[in-house]
């Protein structure tokens, strides 16, 4: 599973932006045929993304293609245009049912068999952006080809009639629902976009809050947002060192037949060990250990 601290959207019809994106060291590049592409540019986006997958070296960046929503009328042409060129994953927006994920999964499996690719090598990421999507997430998140759930805050707020605020309190329930569903199914949870891409302080605060909630990464829409976002979702040197101490001392206490024990004036038990292991796992994914 790729590290997805920062998932950067690029308009699928914009070759210049796509070629720029591969120079940024971003974790995931999502070339977009949906909201980032005008109605009269859908065909151009399909062709441009197919060309990018064939011609460009994405390096360590994950290469994703976002199709239009299932039921839009564009989704079949979208997925069939890009799939033969082996993206790392397909992003399906506005998912509200397990069946929508299964529709894409069957098409992907047919391609894997046709081209001799490893089964389940092309993953699916979904956007959950509506009230129905959140309510059905328990079932949807169990799909075996799923790798991540991306929460669309703006669309969700519109779907429930909420007013978007700077502190995003109106999204808290849904954000936590995404985190819980992902944790229960060993998926990555990708947080909301910070729309004001010039306000890096707001981005930093929102990204750090999201990381604290349990998200593993965040959507970004501008190159300037990449570094700040990656830093927010990368454990600090102090956090990594503390996690290592917990893991090491826990092993030692277990060998001595102890259960909970004290470290730096705090009681350490199994939940804190698991949290420390997650910190180390995130640091490893970010290349810090």
C-alpha cells in the first residue's frame, strides 16, 4: 500500500500541470476526469491521461486516475480509456454503494487477466461525499480491492445542507465515520481539501488536526500545499523516538512477566503499544525509519 500523505489532483486534460506534478515529490498524483475537467473536455482528459501513463516517469509517486461517478454516463469510457495503460489505482468519486465499487472491480479484474498483470495489483480508492455514502460506508469499506477512502467535505456539506466553516465542526461526525470504517478494514483514510490554497497556516492547522483524528493523508489541489501536508502526516523525530522506547520497553517488561508498567511517569499498556507501532509504521512509510 502506497504512503498517501498528500494526494494531489491534476486536471486530466492539462498536460503541462501533469508533467509539473511528477517533479514535486508528492505521494500520489490523481489525474482527474471528474470535477477538474469541463464537460466538453472529458474526451481530451481521457486521451491526455492515457498518454501520461504511457510516456511519463512518475518515479516514486503513485499514479491514479479519477473517473466520473458511476451513473454519470461517462464512467465506462473513462475507465476503459486509462486502464490498459496500468495506473496504480482507479479513484471512483461519490460512491454510495458496494455495488458501485464492484462494478469497477470486475472491469479491472478483466484487464488484469487480459494483460497478465497480478490479480488485485490495481487498487481502488473511493470518494465518499454524501450522506448516503457515509451511512453505507460500513458495507462499502469491506470491498477486497479497496485501498483508501477519500472524504469529500465540500460535497458532503452540500448533501446535508450544512454551512462550511473554517474549523469544519459540521464535518466532524462524517470525518470520524470515515476513519472508523478505514481502521476496521485496514484502509487509508484521506482527509478534506483546504480550499484556500494560499493560506498555508490554515492548511497546517487543518492537516495536523486531521492527522490527530487518525487520517493517514490529505487531498491537496496546489503544489504549494504538498510539503506542509506531508510534514503534518509525518511523525516528528521526538514522536518516533518515544514510540521506539515504548516498543522496546514493552518487550522487556513482557519478558519479565509484567503487564502494564510505568515509563516517564505514564502507565504503558497494550493500547499505547499499538499506537506506538502505528507511529513507527507511518514513519517508515514516509521514509523516516
